[in-house]
C-alpha cells in the first residue's frame, strides 16, 4: 500500500515538473502593444531631459507565458520610467540619438533572460540633456489695455524663481531678464477713477523664444493698481486740416492741399474727453505746418501733425502724408 502511495506521489511530481518545464520552454503569444517611455533626470540634479522622439513606442516581447503575464501587469501600472545615469543613459548635456533597445534591455521590467525583445518601433530614441540654472527675476506690469493708472502698481510677489537652460543665457544680458504680469480683466469690468483694484495676473518671460524650455516657480501673481482714467478708442471722420504758416510767409504763397479732410483718424484717450468729442464739444484738427525753407523749395508732400491735441489724447493712425501744391504769389518773387 505504501509503495503505491509513493509511486503516485512520484508520478504526480514528475507530471508537475514536466508541465513546468514545458511551460518554461514553450513561449506564449508574444506581448505586442504600445508602451509609454518616460525619461527623468537624476533625483536632486540640475539636469533636465527633453524627449524629441515619440514617447509611445510599439514593443513586441516573447517569452514564457507566466513571465509575459507578469510583464503585462507591470506595464499596466504606468510608463516605463528611466532616469539619466541608469541603464547606460548619459548625464552629460547634449543632443542624443541612440537605439532605444540599448536602454530598455537594461530596465528591470525587461532585464530577464526569459524575455526577448523582438521588435521596437521606433527603435531610435532622440533626446537632449540640458543643464538648468536658477535665476531670481523681477516682475514688471504688462499691458493694461485702456486703463491709465495713478501711483505705483503693486505686484505680489514682486519676484519669481526662473529655471532656464544654461545655453539660453549664453550671450544674453541677464540684467534685462525679467517677467511680465498681465492681469485677467473681464471685458464687462467697470472702473471708477481714484479707486484701487486687484486682479490675478498671468506671468510670462519676454525675450525667450522657447517658453517650453524654462520653468517658473509660479505662473500667477496678484496685481493691484489705482485707476486714474479709462482710455477709450474712437474713430473720428472727416478731420479738417489747417494750413499753418509763419506770419512773414502768409502773404507770399498760395498753398493747395490735395485733400482738406482726413477721412478717418484713429485716436485714443480718457473716456471723458472721448465723450466730449462724440458730442462735438471738442473738435479734432490736423495741421500742415510749413517752414520758410519748405515754401522756398516748394515741396510736394507734407506730413500732417497733431500738436494741439488735449493732454491724454493720442493718434493711433499711421502718419498721414498729403500732396500739396505751393505757388509764390506774383510780386513776391524776391526773398
């Protein structure tokens, strides 16, 4: 009886061993799917790695059933992460173009003598290693649109920490490096003169073309300011042009303007002045001011000036040049 039991146990063990051996030797259906590659800098370093090639690659791996199933579970937990300095990845700043299989084959997920990477597409990995430098820069107020402020503009915090590639600082005047804060103002926001307002503001860094290469410790600040006036735009039509001469020249020349009116003039200024212009209480005019020398030379073109606008009004239109005809009056041929 005991011999029969012993024989049964031996047979069972042999069956299990044979099954395990067959399982180990016969590969299952290979793993074939897309995986995400993530490159990270060494922990605590000032290096940054930027992946130029796609971070999704097609990976095909063959191996025993049990090992493939373990691999599939591991890959479901997240991307295949690799740090610089590990698996043969470089830590020296520069541009790199390497076969990815050199690195993946050293990763613990795939470094198994039972697994064989059969295909990797794309196989070439392109990445750059960048040395990052930290700088503390001032934050200046950005464009406030039609708001004219009174007194200082407060930005909190007034500075921020900028991490920037060392290559971008080469040849740059670092004293000019600064950030700009632009407030988020709703289009339906109304303002009162003399009142102080506070807004969230978005931070940007002018002068750096590739903003994705830098890192800011904050992208939002708080901006406060006191409103002095609201600048409003206006298109003024049929603006008259006055001819202005020195008293000594007024009876010596006849001047004809090709156009005596400016069809449209774009101006901007405090809203109270704009309202006065709309009510025709304030008339905008241009001046064609001629010097004695210009009259003597009988110039054929003249740029219109707007030197007598009320304080705060500005012309936004491009310079206006008009054609002119100058004739010296009879009896005034001598100088």
